[in-house]
C-alpha cells in the first residue's frame, strides 16, 4: 500500500482512551483547519468501535467550530440505543474542551427487502479523464507559493468531468460529476470502506453551489461546511471507481445547499449525500 494510503488508514485508526472515548490525529500537512471529511470519517470510525454485527446506514453531522490540525481530537460516543434491528449512536468531537463537531448515526442488521434505485447518468469514463492532481498542478504552476502550499497528492484519486479553474473559475450550471476512488485497495471491510467514502464525500460537494457564481475558495470566497449527511445504501469496495453525481438546487443567505448520489462504476447506487455550506462573497 502506498505511503499516502498508509497515512490515511493511520488517521482513521483511532486510539481508545476509555470505553466510549477515542483520540484521533491529523496528518502533517498545510491546513489552517481540519478537513471536514476527516472528522466525519473519524467520528464514524469511533461509533463503529462501539457497535457489533451491524452496518451504518445513515449519519447526520454538524460542523460547529474549525478544528485545529496540530492538536488531537477526542471523540466521545454516546450509546443512545441498542434495539433488535437498529442501533443509534451520538458522537461528539472535542478540542480544547469545546465541541467542534457532532454526529448522530444509525446502524442496522443486514436484511432483505423491496429494492429499486435511480439509474446512473451517462458519463465520460474515468480512463479518458486526467487525474485532478495533475490538472490542478498544471493550473497552479505559475502562481505564488502561498496559493499552492496545500497542493499534494491525495489518497483519494479524483477525475472531474467538467472541471472549473480554481483561481479564475468561469460560470457553469450548478451540477457536476466527479469520478473518485481510493488510490489503493484497503480490503473489503465494510466499516473501513464506509469511512473512506465518508472522507471522500466532502471533497467536491460544496463547490457545486459556487459554480453558477464564478467563485471558489481560492478565488476569495469564504467557504466552510456547515453540516453533512450520508446515507449508505449498499456496501462497496471504495478502491473501485465511483461516480459522484452532484447538484445544488439552492443558494442564498450566504449558504449553498448541495446533493450527491454516489454510484459504483457498474451503475449500483451505493450512497447519497446532502450538505449545506457557507459561501460568503469575497470581502471588498
């Protein structure tokens, strides 16, 4: 496994402090605040450490304060309910004695039932698209160093179908499609693959609401995730290609609302997402 995947797996491997208390750390990288997808994935991992024989089917979370990547995060798990079919957990993430994030998540025994799903839309295959890391590296080749200190090869490979520039984005419809996957196979463990998917689901979703306004976080807009919801429909191995189909039906009040459907490359819908985020115009 590559070093960047080793680093991500280590980030998601929490230290147990007490029965319902876990500690997570951030990787050493140039960030002013902890990446939201990391906190979601670590909180889900903490909840899984208190559950046996059940699979997460939904999580709802709120980002309350920016996380400091130089400090560990404590994850306190509350065992809300253990029922015959469903288990509920609440996870509170703490730094400096204050909540920075909280999550409610629900787990279920595996059951059979009625089935249907929406069809995956037609999309350019990932093999015909450039890796976003290479594309963005070329875009930022001649900009000042302070604008690209964050740029590094990520453990999640992404290939956008209709990307916009970061520094000077044009205007586009409030929808986008991105192929994504873990760069290395981490095995078939359901909880780990859900954590990887949760981590990746925060990468591009908020940007969907900015596309009609020709702004990005690098062009001066103030952005931050406010909440993040995931529904896990089917287990998946996240090392396979997945198509993240995203749209933003509303923006207003300095907030953008975004939705996402995550399809496996064979057309199976494995997860859905929703997120509201801050998108405040650049200061004048």
